[in-house]
């Protein structure tokens, strides 16, 4: 059974119907707009901070074994080139020719963005260095260029005599540091302007070596000990290793070299 109730005459005006319809329509529109606003849109892409500029230099770039190297660097803004203070930077190294980096130390940038990398470094073999700055909420990650420091062996040599009669034997002794166990050490004779290898032997674990020399003619002869380059160090020689006056010449008339000589520069393979 359906019950019908009539509105009072005062409320049966056409305007009332318009008012009711308008109210319902407005409510529906507001609900539709609110529902549409509540539906989430696609997320906006996060803003990635710009990576700073990280520079690195090594002084010097080649040393003899035991020598020291100074690394200098700076962290700068990419837009203004101003130094960035208070940021942590990692110093990394790896043997030359390898692919794995190892953290050496961490430093904090100064007020002008520079890095104090003291104490000085003393590489034992060819070494590559780089600086790395991790990403932060304010700056992106950055890595410096790679710098390479070449290391040469130290080689000393000693003569047991500076003059002798023809047919006698002289001895040249030397030491390579680091030892380079098993690597070849060469005795070279100067012929004209060219140094030629006349003897070669593997180095022992101590790095010490000795060669016996018996000149075949009278006169002045030039000799030296030479260590060739390898993958870890640069070659070098003790120059001059020695000069002898052989035969009947008097020692007083023979140029006398120092008893001991040491390598002072790195040489290429000869």
C-alpha cells in the first residue's frame, strides 16, 4: 500500500520545485568535483641535485721508490665555480692496470672547497688515484678524473776496483729496491754510444746482484747495471756504473769514478 501525502498549498508553488531541483543539482556537482579532486594524479619527477665539479692533481707524477707525492683537489659548484665547504670526499687508489678501487682515506673540504690531503703519499708501484663525492640532498654524486703516478726502482752499484791488468777480473755488485724477486737484472757494456746487454740474471729475494767482468782488451771500458721496466715500476740504471783502465796504463793516469753510484732517473727498456 502506497501512502501519498500532499504538501500544503503554500508549498505547492512551482518555485519550490525549482529550488529543490537546483539544490539537488548543486549538491551533485559539488560531489562530482570533490570526488574528481580526490583521485590522485601521476607523481611528479623528483628534482635531482646537480653534481659538483671535483678536481684532482698529483705532484710530481713520477718518483723513485720511496719518494713522496702530494695530491691536491677542490670541490666546486657547477654553476658559479664557488668552493663547497664541509663536504666529505673519499680518496681512492688502485694499482695501475687494474679495475678495483680501494678507499685510502676521507677528507672534509675547507671553506674554499679545497682538500687537505696530508700526509704525503709514498706509492710503492705505479698507482692511480681519484676523488669521489657521494650524492647528498643538496649535491649530486661526483668523481674526479684519474691521475697516474709512476714509480721507478732505486738501483745502486759498487765497483771492487777502478783499474786492473789485462786478464784480471773485476766485480760489479748492486741492489734493486724494491727487490723484484725473479725479474731480470742486466749488465750492460758501452760500445760507442750504445749500451749493450752482455749478461742477465734473475734477481733474488734480497734484490742484491753481482757480475764478474774480464775485459778482453786494454783501454777504458764503460759498464752499468740496468733494470728494465715492468708492469709495476719503471726501469732505471746506475749511471755510470764504472770505468776501468786495463792493461799497462797507470792508475794515476786513469779517470777514477766514484766507488758507488745510484740511479737518479727512470729509463726506458733498452
